């Protein structure tokens, strides 16, 4: 199998962190997003949506979308369980991962894609008003998350899960998008410091 990676982009990083937590090594090939290699004929043949990451299995099957790739490896190697174990834990992880995606990661991505000059080749046309409209949504959710993290160490409960990976890459992506976590959100900052200290965060 081969993983088509995308360097510093958030979604490929999400898969790399997941694999690092599992202790799984997969041969990888870099797709240069800055050079728009994802739009090349060769990569479009792998993923017609021209997005990274993509996992090509030995039989030629292609799995795209970062969470789908993570779920594939979770099924192959259930320990440590990063999608929860049992009906309740799995449901809570799914809930928090989706909340982190829809309320944090996507709005931060919209700010980057529509306001950052370096993203113009990725998002044409850029709509600055849409980028600005996403900013208050980000900070409203961060405030909500800070309150939730007051009573537990991780998003979905006592254990580190894929929901923490999603939220961490979103918070880290805020810096590139010229956004900062307010200093008053002490629970969120404590959580972010803890998840960032895990060896997998450097993957």
C-alpha cells in the first residue's frame, strides 16, 4: 500500500498523527500542494477530487478522506482504540469528532482559504466576506469547548481519541490562518498543551 501525503496540510497531518498513535508505518509519497501537483493527471487518476491524503491498497483500491483512512487502520489494528470501544464510547467519539470538524476545523479552513494570500491558487475566487464570517463561529466554539474541557482531560472523555487529533490540527491551523486562542480559555490551553506534547503530534 502507499499513502499519498500532503506535507503540512491539516488532513494529511491528521492521518500521520493517527498512524503514529497506532505505531503503524506506511510507505508514503509526497504530493506538492504548493506546486498544485494534486491537480496533475497522474494524481487525478488516483483521486478525481484532487485532494490529499489518499491511501492506495495493494489491490489498487483507493481510500480517500482522512477519517475514512483512519477508520480503515482502526479496523485493522483496534489497539489503542482511537474511535472508542463499545457503543457509548464510540458514539461520543463520533459526536465530538464531528463537532470539531464542523464547528472548528471547517471554519478555520474557510478563513485560511478565503483570506490568506497563499491560498489563492487553492480557492479561486477567494471570498473575503466568507472568510471573515467564519471567524466569530470559531471563537464561539472555542469558548464552548473550554467549558466542556473543564471537567475532563480530552474531548470525548478520559481517553485520547481521533476527536482530539481533529481538534488539535484545527487549533494548530489557526496560527497559519492568523488567528489566536484567547488567553482566557485556560482549559482549552491546558488540553492543547497536553495533546501537543504527545510524540505523535510531531508526525
